[in-house]
C-alpha cells in the first residue's frame, strides 16, 4: 500500500514518502525513531503533519532534506520528490536541491540566521547559491521578497541585522529566504510555535497568501490542530513514530477513525461550545526505546482488543482518501 | 490571619519598574522597563481568576509581585486583610504557607538532586506540619495519591519522570501546606495537548476538594475558558479588560481582547469566520506608547487614544474595559 | 479524583555514578593515577612506621653516601637518610596539599555564593576584592608575604590559602549566578523556605561540582608551590624535611650524589601529575559536556 493511494490529489504527487524508517544510534543500542511512515504531498497542496512530542514528526521532516543528525540513519523506504528518490541522491547533490526545489523554515528563526550578516545579504546569498543573476537583479529580488513577506520599508530594513528584528519579523525574513528560489515545496517545522498568538495569526496569513500567489506546496509540521485545520487540506497524524491516521482535514476533524486522533481532538480546549471538563487521554507517550510490541497506542486506548497488544496494525485505506492504522477502526469500517 | 475578610487577595495599583539606574562608576546604566503598571483587582475565596496576555504583558511579573517574590515599585497587596508590605521577614514566610505557586517549567522547577520525597517533605518540615518519623512518608504518599502518582516512586529523582508527571509533583508540592491561594504560572504551556488536559482537570479536582483560590496565568485563551471563573486580559503591563468568563468570551468589550480571541486558530476546518489580524508588533516595555498603550496596533485608534490613557470602566456586560471606544465586539468584522 | 497509572520512564540509572564514570575502562590512566595518589596518602600517614631512620638524625660518619642496602637513596650532607626524609616530606606535602585548597575552597565558596546569591552591594564588594587579589601572581604573592612574615610552614600555608581564595570565589560566584536563575530556586523560596535553607540545600549542592574539581587541581598546585617555596628557603624550615628543601639541601652536592634530587624531583612530578589526571577525570565525570 502506498501513501499516494490514500490521497485524493489529482496527478502524481510532488512528494511521496513511502515506508520511511529512521533509527538513531548503531547496533544493539539503536532506537527506531520513525517506522514505516508513508504520505504524499500533491503539487500546490498543503499537508499538515501533526503529533505530540516524540511522535517523530520532526524526524520525518528533517529526513526529507537529509538534515538528520549524523547518528541517525535511514533504514528503509523511499522519498520521491518529483520522481527522484532523495534517499539515494548522493550527499554532495543535496545542497543543490535544498533551497532550490525544497526549502525549509524552522521554529526558532534566530538560530537559522547568521547574526553577523544583514538580512538582505543573507537573502541575496540564498539567491546567488542557486541562480546566476546580476547584482542589480539580485538586489531587486531581495527587496521584492522582503516586501512580499510584509516587511515595511524594505530598502531600509534589508541593511538590518537579525537581532534588530522581532520574532515575528525574523520568521518573515526566514520565509523570504525560503522563497528566494521559488521552491516547489516549503517544509515549515512548527513555524509559529515560538510566536505570540496575534503574531502567529500574521505569519499564518502570510503563508496562506504566499501559497495562493505562488502555488508552492506546503508541508506544515505542528502540534497545534487549530493551525493545521486553518492551513491544510490534508492531515497526517503521527503517534510514537508511526502514521496512525491520514485523510482530508475536513473528514478527519469531523469524524476521526483512529482512537488516538479522536482522543486528541476531544482533549483540545475550545473557544466555542460548552466549556465542559476537558477530555483526557490517560497515560504518557511511550519513550522511543520503550515502545510496546503491538500498537503503540494500545496502553492508552479505550477500545483496544487482545490483538492490539500482540500485533502492529498497518496504515490501511478505509475510505476514499482516508486511512488509519487501527484494527478496531478497520473492522468497524468493513 | 482573620478568617472573615471579604476578599482573599486584593491588589491596589500595583506596579513594577525594572532597571532605570543612572549608572555608577563601574556599573552600567540600564533602561527602565515598566513591566506592570497600576494593576488593581480582588479575588474571592475559592475563585479562579485567569490572567491572559502575550509575552511581555507582565503577567508573570504580576504573579511574583502578588506572592512578594519581588518587591513592587508601587501599590499594595492585601492577603486576607493584611498588607503584605507591613509583614516582617518571618510573617512573610508564614504567608507563603497560605499562598503557593506552580511553575511553568516542569523540568527546571524541581531540584535535580532531591528525590520526590525530599521535595514534598520540605514544605511540611519548614512549617512544622511534618509528623515525626515514618508518618512523614505516609503524609508524602498521601500527597502523591492526591495528584495521581503512585507512592512507590517517591524515592526517585525528577529526571526519571515525564513532563506531565513532574508537573504533578510540582502541584503536590504546592498543595502540601494546604494553601488558600495557588498562583499557577503557565502550568500547562510546556506540555503536550493530551497531557495538558490531565493537568487542567487535576487542578480543577483539587480546587473542588480543597477549596483554594487559583490565579491561573496563561497565554492560551482556550485553556483559560475551561478553568476560569473570571478573566483578566493584560497588555504591556496594564489591565485592558477584566470580568466574568462568559462576558469576556462572548462579548469582549476591548478591541485587544476581541483580536486576541479572533487570532486563536480553531480546529474547525471550513468554519466560516472573519479573522481580525492585528498589524505590527507588541512595542517594547521599555518604550510604552503614550495614551492607550494599544493604540499603535488598534484599528479603532483616534487622536484621543494617543493622548489620553483610558481608565477601566464598568461595562453593561458585567466586565470592566479600559478603552475610549469600549463596547461589545468593538472592531466591526 | 484523577487516577492515572502512568508507566514511568524506564530510566533506572544510579543517581550518582561519578566514581563509576571516573574509572570507566576507557581511561586506564585514571586507575594508575588513583593508585599513585593512594600510595602517597598511605606513605604520608604511615611515615613514622615505615621510615627506616629518624629523618632528623645526623651522622657525620655517613655524609653524602651513594644508595646502598642500608640507605636506599643514600644520605645527605648531614648524613641523614634521604629515603626517610622523603617519606616524612610526603606528610608535609599531604597536609599542605589538603589544607591550603581546603581552607581556600571553604572561604572562597562562602564569598562566592554570597556574592552570587545576594548580588547588589555584596557582589560588588566581593568582586572587587577578587579582582584585586587575582591581579597578583600567587607565587610572587606568597614569596612577598612569607618574606615579610619570615616564612615557615604555617605562614606559607596561610598565605597560599589566601592566594587561592579568589579563584574559588570567582568560580563559586559564576556557578551560583547560574543556579540562582534556575526555576527550582524560585520554587524553593516560594514554598516558604528560609534563605539559609535555600542556600545550603538547593544552591550549594548544585554549584559544588566545579568547586570540587578546582579544589582537586589546586591540591596539585599547592604541593608544587610548597615545594618551590621550601626550595627557596621560605617554606618548611630546616631541619624539618620537605620535598623542596631536600632538593635545596642536595644542590650543593649535585655531582657527588644526585639521588636526593632525583628522588624528591620524581616524587613531586609523579604525585602532581597523578592528582591532575584524577582532577581531569573528576571534571569529566561531573560534567560530561565540558570540553
């Protein structure tokens, strides 16, 4: 079963991750971080990758650009980007791909920006890395990009250093840099988690606007189901290193199939409806080295059956464009 | 302390200015930062008051002022009818028995070299509430059971626990002395969603059973809605709106409250709603704009807002708001 | 009531595996160093029992003799047994090596913790004193003051203890400043602990490891400095034996019998080196992240 089969996107997907498995450490001490992760991002599509800490969502996003720590190894699976398997691309060719075809923005923009370079020079550098343009044309692009991400007075601000910007403005600079070479896929790893809610609203609006303007596909990694609901068409839910559910955002949020997704949606505090007592999922996420043998969610699951503790359920298509890794949900749907 | 005071806690025009030294030989001058500015409110026994606002709004500083962990620059705090400023060193220590705190960081707020037993026994011992010998272990075991932890793990060190479990230990420490007020400074913002719900429910259960008042500090408006009786919204050290939860959430009277509520992403795909996106950044607390501090970002701002600082006024909805143009949902959508 | 039987995290590592980490197999040198230091301590303690002769007993019949079965390291210009003087000299070095850094560590920690915890005026005064003392090289300071005080073991001990204080105070202040910012310190204040309890129970245990490491390294320096000062005639007064004055006494006869110099020199080198190796291992074990 491939991730693409679960999606209703038209045409071949831009990014297709199939059976991706990543482990940290070597030999007996190796710990599997993610296992058999499959999903796809269509051209121009916005896909949300959601999960709590330890779910493996960041490891998944970092593997796509092969930015994993040296102690991590990709043990299996394919990452097809525009038909090319990024797992087998030689390490030397990756820098060329990064930024030009796939760009990434991170949670803390300060650590991703060079503190000793003006933001304008950094964006200019990003352009020069991948394209041969005259300095004048490059400068024009820098100003256009800064204006495009809503930085007022771009001609003046291009000469400022990262520390002279606020958190929200730095994230705008990061987005401008990511867009410098018109990538086809933008991976955003918790882009607004460090920001205040009114600034988050600004950055999310900017990302929506950019998507409309440029048609860039977005893979948005977040722990916040509200952000995913407002930004994405498709959602991939991860738990303890595996994909437990995937489908269109509208379907999953209305009627989740996997008991973890259901529990997660029910435990979100809400601004509307009854201000009732919060639903709680008992227990904790298992540590990556101490995952149970069967379904990783079984110890916390309210509907588990004997089989759940013995066997790992695979991600199975249950409805058009939807899938879940759950024996109980599977038998209900059948 | 007298048991019949009408308010448990009352703050009168409390404020804090950090820095602002002119500089001495070998000592650098520092900028004046007005973190909290003239905050007044009162809390009833048993009530939960939530303080919400974005980073730099002064909510954490306010918490520390109320517990006198830092000295206020102006204003007074009364606890159970007593002026905290008038208390001696030892009387202030006795006050801490009745007013405890829960911290944001479940990893940093527990001493790494002390076992759970040592951490939980400490408040009991320092106030002479500990029973001698083995009975103390039973007291600690009871505290752990109250927060849903098995007593069998009391001799372990904090690093052997997950974030949610550590936050339970932090709560157990806070309720150990049977306080009448608990100040919880962003107690769930470092936790995952599913764990967050556990901790919020635990706090509510304990409050129901023990009857303490809770000052709940948060930046997450959705969490606050599930726990608070009243809500206080802060912006740049000032209270912009305060009132019963229902009034504030259903019909915010200050444009900032309205924008804040509107900015929260909601897990309802496709729900049609017009979002209010405020422009610009929160100004630095070292350069608070004159007049209404919110005027630089407010879509309703006019000349008067730039000149005259609005006072908190009673609103028909039951809350108070500090805005010249306050009214139900003041920003037209 | 919320009842949640959460499985605890599976980390059952021992709480203080410092010793185990220090002597892990990756560093056989640490074990050798530990054995040397142990031998040094045993010799110093047992010197009166194991020394073959009285270290002060002179014999004009056996002046400057070569090593022999009776005198393994030979005798010096007063006919005293060099081996016995070396063994007794170890006592001197041990007492000095433990006391000077010990006193300095206690005084320095008290000053540094007070400066770091209370800040403000206390911090400013302590910091200026530290800066002042640090601007003197300790050997020069020791020479100056012991010359003024007319030398002697206890005077030199006092001087070096004072000279070591700023180093400890500075490290203690810096780590206390860092620990002071930890949320658990604010938590223990808000719980209602007395300031004294907060400092002794929560600040000191968490700032102590760099001070302990520094003390270990200063033990070696103290032994070295005591030997240097005794060599210059400012430390241990003759005829009491010290590794420094053994070398000084033998200097006149270096071509006649080099054995006292070789013996004392090797003793200083090996002991100082071993203590330093142990100190490095301790530092790494206490803080694996430090370079």
